[in-house]
C-alpha cells in the first residue's frame, strides 16, 4: 500500500484486478454470448426477426443511454458501491432473462440487464484508476483490457456450448455464479473511492432524454409500419442537444468538446464503423447456423480469430499510430475490415469454415486490429485532459449507439423481417445484402478518417503548433 493505493504486485492489487475483470467481463460476455442463442430462443418463444432484434437492442439501448450516468453515480456515491449495485442488478436481470416465458418478457428483462451493465461497466476501470499507484496503472489497465478481450473471445464459444448442452436459458443463468463471485471478492478486497470534488446536480434529464430518443428511433426503425415513434425519437434527440448545451459544464455530455473538429470527426467515424460491425456480429452467427448448417459451438468459434488478432496486434498498431500518426493506420485498417465484410457476403449454404469463413474473419480481424487502438488514442488526444474520462465514455456510448441503430435499421432494409431466420433462402439473400451495406459503411468511415484526422494529432501539444 502506498498513500492509500496498492501496487500491481501486491496480493490486494491482484484481488482488485480480479474483481474488476470479472465484473466488466460479465457485461462484455453478455454482449457476445447471446447472439449464438438467437435461433433457439426465437424458436422456443415463437419470436420473429423483430423479437431477435429487440433481444439484442433492448440491452444495448439502456446500456448506451445510461452508461455516462453510471460513471457519474460512481464518482459521487462511491465506485465500489455502484459497481456492487450494478453487479447484483445485472445478476437479478439475468435470472429474469433465463426464466422468460415469452419474448416480450425477455426483451424487458434484457433492458433491465442493460441498466445493470451501465452501472458496473464504467466503475470497473474507475476502481483501477483510483486503487493503484500511478506508476502501476498502465500495467493494470493493460491486463484489464487483455483479459476483457478473453471474455469477449470465449463468449460465443461458451454460448454455443451452453445452447448445445443445456439450452439457451443457461446463456443467462450462467451469469449468477459469476456475479456472486464478483460480489464476494469486491466486498472483501476492493476499497471504496469517490470524487471528493464532485458537486452539483446530476444530469438526470439528459440521461432520460437520451434513452427515450434512442428508444423511439430504434422502435421506429424495427417496426417500419410505425413512423410516429421515429419522429418522436428524433424530436427528443433534438431536445437532448438543446438541454445539454444549456447545462454546459454540468451536462451529461459537455457539448463544448465537440468544438474540436478531430473529436467530432472521430466520433462520427466510430458511429458509422460500429454500426457496420453491429450488423455483422448480429447476423453472421445466425447465417452460419441457419444457412451454412454450423452447430452452435462451431458458429461461436467463427469470430475467435478476430479477438486473437486484436489481442496480439492492437498494441503494435497503437505504437505505429503514436510514431507515424493515426490517419493512415485507421484509414487502411477500416478499409481492410470492410474488405472482410465483402468476403463474408460469399458465406452461404455448404460453406466451409477453412475456405470461406476463416479467411473472411481473418481479414476483418487484421483491419480491426489496425484501426481500433489508433481510434481510441485519437479520441483521448483530441479532448482536454480534464475530459479524458468523459471523452472515453462518450466514444463508448457512440459506438454502442451505432450498433443499436444499425441492428434496428439494416435487417428490415434487406428483407429480414417476420420469420426470415426460419427460411434459409430468404435469410441468405438478406445476409449477403447486409454484408455489402456494412462494407459500404466502412468505406465511408475510411474516407472521413482520411479527410479529417490530422497526422500529428497524437504528438505532444507543442509539436502540433
């Protein structure tokens, strides 16, 4: 212990790291593990494509809309306290998901799960920042990030195994013992911390407007025969911007941050890029099972190379961006990832994993590995240092919003409605079109990156003048 902080090599430091990795891993695991189960829960609960979309989007909706508020609550009332509250909330909502009698109940329970995720996710990294001595924080964050990648990697595989051996409900029920372990370790080993300078009121109105705007737009996109909610959602989005501008420093999203052209541009790139990826992650595992005849485990394994490549190559990409600037690594990486989506459009009936699936996901993984670390570094570098945490949170929320909106909009656009996931020929045609749309979105992201991101944005401030 050093001035109230712990070292990385201490026993307590390792326990703190274990608690935060397990906690954030819960939310990360759930964002990938559920996709594999979608065809099975759709069959049992008699859900169409809209029901599957809402199963994914209700979770993303509340998570994206409330994650910034979750971070603020932790700073004010105690990061450990809010982290524990989020973990327990997440576990109880997971139990409700596993016991769902129909698709409507499941969608509501998934929304509750997202609230729990919004409470625990920002707290995990904040606890590390507050608990470790300054010199050990980068190492601790690196381990947290790496092990979080492992959680993302095993999610589809674990989901496939659970679906095959125990049924889709255990994709949710498996969260309960993990959550109990997180609670026990946190209570025993994690110190409490808060921002002693936090003052003023919470921007609850901003949080509510953001969540309702996303809900209205998402509903309008999925249920295409109901334009009213879409219009209401857009109007609420406008109201959110007005409210945030008036609240200025106390706003959920400090609008002044967007005066920086690079910060605005990189968030636009994030929105479009993650919109494209959201479509791919949603549809690919269903395509592999419904059209290509893969087992749930095999479908879950399909994207494993992406995570492995990210873990191996992302640090190197970050170093290249720091030395040569982020514009070219981001532009090239996004284009290569889009090429992977074009390749995925050829996956269809009778496709071989080795010949069709593995090359496509490998190309995607290589591109993503080149782009993500420079993108994250650019977000942080283009915001004032005092807004570093907020900038990261905003970019995280933007990424989730992009995925939310694309999963709502693209499937109906390509004809994936009703019982499409039960009709292989229909699903196959829609999947191919969706992959090409996703590739086009990546091309737009790459163009914006090339035209707007400065080569020297990661250089020290005095070197940019």
